[in-house]
């Protein structure tokens, strides 16, 4: 282990061996390991034996061997009811349950904060908002009706305008439905 090449002592660039090393010592220390050699390749004149057939019925032989063999010994089964920690909740489930409870409490706190910030609109305010929405709906519907009587909607601008009017009318109708409820809360 102590006779290894060190930095700047190799044979790169010159044809001489490192100092203190001779060719016979290198050859003397080298040997092949022949224990794991494969079988040689058959020669040309060596012909394989052809036409060997067996009369053995492997299915029947296998069945007889299995019938005559002894059964495998079963391992002693563990009685899980007598285990020391039987019936206890595992630690990871306890942690998960605690995390769920923390999230539930956090959501309840957020809902409590949100409910404090909301207030109920008076009937007069709801009526004013509803009337404003109806006026807006009438204006958009008037413009939409002008476009619907055109026979051929062929330009992209006209198509886009018509789709925009339809979308706005649907949104306003949805808002009016929300305002028709008994109580309306606003943030």
C-alpha cells in the first residue's frame, strides 16, 4: 500500500519508469486470477450431440413430488390482541387529528371576524341599488336590441359587442336576484 505513484512522478511524457521500480519486479508481482474462467468455445470438429430425448413426464413427476413432500411449517402467528400498544391511537394519527382541529379553529376564527365586518342593508338602500341595476339593465338591453335586429353578424367587433352585452345582462340579472332576498349583508 505504500508503493503507489505520487504526483509528478509518473511516466507521462518520458519513457522511463519511476525511480526505484524495475521491470522484473513489476512482472513478478503480476498474476492472473483463473478461477472464474468460462468454459472454452467448442472447436469446429466437435459436433454437439443431437436428438437427445427424454421419456420423463415432468408434470406427473412434479405432482408426485408435491404430494409426497411434507407441508411447510407455519410460522407462529402473532396475537395482535395481546400486543402492548393494542387499542392505543398511534402518534401520527394523534398529530394529524391535532392539525385538523387547529385548522378548524382557525377557520372558525376567520368566519367570526368576517361576520363582524358585515352589516345588513336597509330596505331603502336595497331598493336604490335594485333601481340602479334595473336602469343599467334597460340601457344595455336597448343597445343589445339594436344589434339583434341585424340579420348577419359577420364582423368580429359586432360579435364581440353582442357577446359582451349578453354577459353584462346575465351578470346584472344575477345581481338583481341576489338583492331580492329578505336580508342582504355587505362587507
